[in-house]
C-alpha cells in the first residue's frame, strides 16, 4: 500500500475512533446525570457505596474519553500470534478505551501486550509479557502516529524511518510540550525498568537527562494498573530532597491516570514516623538543614554504613540487657524455661523489643495458668511477693483463686512493660556516648571522637539533622510498638545520591515489607562528603536479595549534543568513578561562553540573552548560580528590570514557566528550555571533584540553549 493510501486508511480509522469516542462521551455524560441524581436518594450506607463507586468509575471513563478525543493513540502494531495463528492490529494510547459495545478502540500503554510496541522490531520476536507468560509473534508493522487536536499530522513506520527521527522531533519542542508526549517516546531500556516485576527492588543509575525520574513515575502507573490486587495509590510514597522538586516530578502523574500518591520530603517522612516520640514543647526539636556547611563532616560520619551498623549492634545489646533470659521459677517450680524464651526470641526476631516483651509476657501467663491447672496442689506463692507478705501479716489464707490472681498479677510484666513509651532520644544519646568510649580505646577510630562530641552537643541543644532523625526511626523500629505507616508498600526515592548510605539502610530495615525504586546519578552528588559517590554499598550491603536489580541508563535525551559534549568534557576531569554517558544525537546551538568585565555588565548581558530566549518561543529559563547567597544578589539585580518567578525549594507551589534564579542545589532534578550559568570563573569553580559535580549539574539542566558567563578567567574545568 502506498504512503498516500496508508494515510487515507489512518485518517478513516481516526475518524471512526473519534466518532466512537463522541458516542462514549455522550453515554457517560447521561450516565453521570442519572447517578448524580440517584446518589441523592440512597437510603443506606451500602447502597451509597455502590452508587458512589459507580459514579466514580463513570467520571473516570468520562475524563479518559475526553482526553482521548484530542489524541486517542500514538502507536499501532500489526502482528501474528504464532501460538494462536491469529492476526492482530492494535492501536496503543495513554488509556485503554472501549466502545459502547465493549469492543477495544485503544489498548492502554501499560497493558502487557503494549511491550510489543516498545521492545520489538519487525519480524520474529519472543517476549515475556508476564512472569510465566511468553508471546511468540511475527511483527508485521510498528507505526508511531502523531495526532494533534484530533487531526492526523503524520505517521512513521519503523521500517521506513529511524526511530530516533521521531524522538528528535519531540525533544526539539519546548519543555511544556515534551512532558505531554513522554508515553509515546519511552525507549526500550527505560521500558524494561518500568515493567520489571513488582517484587524486585530496583536501583537505577541514570545520567542527567536519561529519563530516570520519568521511568519512576511511569513505573508507579504501570504497577497500579497491572497489580490492583496488591497495590492502591495509598500504598505509594515518593520521597525527595525538597517540595518544589517533588511537585515538579509528580506533575505528570494525573496524565498517567494516577492520583492521590503521597509525596514527601524525606526528612519529613522520617519525622512523621517518630512524631509521637518527639517532645511537643516549643523549641524542643529543631531540624538542621542537611546542606549546612557547619556540620558536613559530622553528617558524612553519620551517613556511612558503619555508623548505622554500630547503632544496630548497640540496640541488640540494649534489648539483651532489658529482656531477662533465664529459667522462671516460683517456689522452686520452673514454669518457663530459658530455652523456651530463647526460642521465642528467635522465632519473633523481626519484631521490636516491646512486641517481643508483649509476646513473652503473654506466653508466661499461659505457662503459669497451665501449670496451676495441671498442679492444683502446688503452692505457687513466694513470701517475697508484696501481696503474699500482706496476706501473711493479716493471717489470710491462700485459696486457689487468690493465689492464681496473685501470681498472674505479679508476673504480668515480668519481661517489662510493652506499653511504656521509651525515650528514643535518650537511647540515641546513650549510644553516642558508648560509641565515643569505644572509639577512644581504638587507635584507628579515635579520629571520630571529635565528630561524636559535635553530634552529642547538637543533640543536647535539641538540634537534629536528617541522619539523626533516620537513626531515631531505626531505634523506634527495633525497640517500640507502632502501627504507623503500615500502609506503605512501595517507596520511590529520587535524587538518591543526595543521601548517605545509612539513610537507605534505615529505609530498607524500617519499612522492611515495602518494595523500593531508588533513582539517582552519583555524578550529581554535589554534597560530595555527605551523599553517595558510588552504588556499591547499596548493592553489596543493603539491597542484596537475588530479586534486587541494578540498572544503568546511559543515553541522555535531555540536552542537545553540543550541551552534552560540554558536560562530558567537565566530567572527564573527575577522579571519582563515572558511568558512561551516550548523548542522543540532537543538534542545537553551541553553548555560548561569554566574558564580562564586571557584575553590572553580566547583568546587562543576561537581560539581553533572556529577552532573545523568550522571543524564540522558549518558556522556561533558569539563571543558575553557585550558592544561595549569589542567587539572592543576582535575583535582586535582575528583578529591577524583568519579572522573576518567586521560587522556594520548600514551597507547595508547582514548578511553572518563566524566568527563575536559583542555586545549583535547587536546580537538581529540574530542566529548563535554556540556562544561563552565572560566573563560571576560575575563582568560583576550582579543579576538584566537588566542583566538577556542581558544574556538571548546572550544565545539564539546559534542554536547548546554554549560556556560560564569567568574569576574569574561565574555570579550567570548561577549557
């Protein structure tokens, strides 16, 4: 069939689908009206639930059909299923849509069969679409279809146009447009991560612009769609370093048919878990910013895996000292043997100390009752018991009921009080003091005594950073009874390299029934001493199950090749381990490196550049500075001439179009149509690994255009 005939076919097909969608919309609008009236007349809660659920489903279908009306599908696959000897032609869209007779109009991109579109080439393919289900097929046609506002713009067959050609077309658009078309451009290496088994914890090393955040959000959508019997939206938590970033990365979730996913700053997530154990008195608990320079070495010390393992060891000793392990005898009669206690502790080793105490107390109670029932003539009383002394003094007798109650009451908390609220801050302080004493006696470890002294001083001042809060989480998990956050089944951590390995040890052990997606790039750890500079600790000591997977995404889709080449040049000067970056071949303007004589000239040139960028149709522009202090000065100067977006890392507001001034720290994880890098001079950026990471992050924020301004000499990292 000729290209022209194919176009006529696709236009007719689109017309048919749009007609069916219009019928669907009319049907759902009428149904919504009926059920909206019906819900006002229901007479009991059961009926209300049924009608409410039905109305919710109608509204969801109505939303999906209205969305599909503008762009019903983006792909088509024609194939023969060899096992069934049957031909199929399927259209793939953001949502699975059926007509009013339940015939399939479009297949949801998350459906298992849609992997054919993302993973297969023409010809014979064998594809595992579920754990125990293989598909043997002959792919006849794989077509990408571009539809805008219900109009067929173009279509591209994998055998007539390079797949990268269409991707280049999408990536050349401004940032706002690209976000709406991600599902159509998922790549094979990204798709395998999105569709990996739900019970696999995944760690993803992805260079800047490799799509790791997009992969994480699409994985959430995929899991919710395919495993409804295991997950619901309330089971997912997306964690990051600041609220603005979280709002930005979760902004695409509604378009992926995902709602009500909880997203929290990681420190807040940790705090919420222990909030009932924290003093509520004003000024009794102060959170110290993770990125402060004053205690960076102390935080680096706490971020190491050895620190949290030392705490684990201390908590085991604490439990051992607080749970008596010995034969329990009354008047010489052993009612519970030491071996029995040891076996119970081993059987319930995953439970907290207080949960073990509760189990042991209950078991002892049952043992005593059984002993009394089996030995009615044995006097299980002790003259040392307060109740017994009182009865002896009063000359009272010990009938069976009395001695039964006396014994049970006296031994009801033999192993401790499981409802006692422990002071986890005091326990943490005691651990630090014990660790200090241990390190004092070690010639090799005595260098850390100063760190511990600083930490103790901070705790005594009621100041806690994210590492302290995480350690309190572990203490609570190991020692206390708690039902908090029991709904957590899946945790996504983005920009994971920002956090030390001990953070992930705590997450893995505190939320031990959860699955994890850990996304990051060690080349973007700009808090060099605090965060992670490799993944080995996570893969070797924390996520060690055979089901845990480590992936790398090496291809970068964000930047033009000219911008990518500059970033790679900077990264090649590093001494730390780096992962290969393969820039996607999309050409654009060369980065402009501009020398200025002074601050005022830098402001003037920046204003001219910003004006040109906006005139060219770009909507997101960032002026990126090294520090917050520098950003404040630059923002104050530029705001006298142009409107700037008021941004705050901890703000609840969404990431929006416009011109923004921010430090590198705040730009992490974000991307912009164009970036102006402020003062990339040799004085501002030294030749060292930490500054290499800073520059790498700043450069790779730019999608299309990059302007590097400097006064004096340019940094040697850019030469």
